[in-house]
């Protein structure tokens, strides 16, 4: 995968997270960044991009919660 495909996937994940959690996209990105969600997407891209966006949002929610996040 090239960088533009990864960026597109990361953008889709942030958008899906923001939609499900009722956040604007900037707040969603900041939350994910501050609670290791973005790092998780980068590190686990090869596995995560094979899952549905709903599964990715579930995983991001758990990762962030495990790193001090409070959004359920």
C-alpha cells in the first residue's frame, strides 16, 4: 500500500469515529492522537485495514480507553 492509501484509511477511521461518538473531526483526531489511537492505526494498519470500519472504531475505542480515554 502506498502512503495515500494509508492516509485515506486513517481519514476514514477518524471520520467514522467522529460520527459514532458525536465529535467533530478535529476533536476526534485530537482525542485519538492523545490516547494512542492514531499510533495504533499506524502500527496495526496491515491487520486493521482488513476489518470493517465499525470494527476499527471498536478497536480504537478500546485502545483509547486503555490509554486513559473516557469516551465509550
